[in-house]
C-alpha cells in the first residue's frame, strides 16, 4: 500500500465510525479494517498494522467481556446468588442486622437485602451501551498500555472512562427500583426498629440510593474483571481470530 492509501483508509474508517451508534460502530470498524487489509494493509505490518490489531483485538476482548458481565448481572439473582457481588447491609449497619435478628426481625432484613440486589439487577443492563461507547475512547497509546498491562488492565481503563456515566445512568433506574420494592421505606423502618433496642447507639449511616448504586457498579466491574482475566489466561475463552492472535 502506498503512502496515499493509508490516510484515505483512516479517513473513511473515522467517517463511518462517527456516523453510527456504538454497537454498529464496533462491527463496522472490524469490517472496514478487514476490507483495507485485503487491499494491501498487510504491508504496514511494522508500522500501523500492529497497533490496529491490538486495538481491534482489545475491542473484541472488551465486547465479549462486557456482554457476558451484563448478561450475568442483569438477570434475576445475578447479584443476589453471587457471593462475590451480593449486596449486603452497609458495613456501618451490620450491628443493626445482628441486633434486629436477635429480636425477631430477620425476615424483614432478608427482604431488605433481596430488594437492594433486585435494584442492582434492574440497573445492570443499562451499562452495555455505556461500555460500548467507552471502548471508542481507546486510542493506540491506551491499547498498547492495556495490552502490556495486567490481567484486568482493560477493565481498569473502562472504569476510569465510564464510571461517572454509569452513576448517572444507574441513578434513575435504582431510584425507581428502590421505590418499587419499598427499599427506602424499609431502610427507614429498620433504623426506627433499631432505635427501639435497649442501649442502641446513634451513628451516621449512608444514603441507601448512593450505597446501592456504588455496590451495583463495583459488582459489575468485578464480574468484568473476571471475564477479562479468563480471556487473557484461558485459550478456550477466546472466541475470535484476533483474540487468539493477540493472546496466543
């Protein structure tokens, strides 16, 4: 390929990317990269091609990982039945949990914990589009660092670039779900019941919506980190040719 073709290829690819939504951009980018490869892009093996392969391979990794992570968390019991990410009582309220169970409020506490996890499960699917958009914030320098980084380097990159957007997207869904399941009311009732226990102490407790949002997002990234590690270290988990080439 001569020097004029490569800039033209990049121009066409960028124009196509910017004109389409996240999911379509991902598939379009792979298609166009293959088209230009078939017309001579292989000759750039020692210049831009290696960067392109790394970038596209990591996008494959992230797309596979985030799809699996969202599927695992965004379903009934996705959080509740996974001990790694199950949302328990806030740490400062563990003493309330123990105290209230001792005086017969175990069923209410179990319902409260279940409701927090249901709220997280309802919010998790919202992460998919945000993650897909986050992939396209990755430049060649980012791709190189992620490729040479640890087993969760891509997950860490997404956490840095999407965290605030995830919080904004999760908030209305979590708030709606908390109201639907009556979590906020249950939370206030639990605190009132705790105060009826002799010798109970007053202390500051977290806002329940903030707590559930933070725990839901932390859980999602924990599963994504697992998926990334699996792809990097287990050859059977690499579902595309690029991934197999990137992590032989």
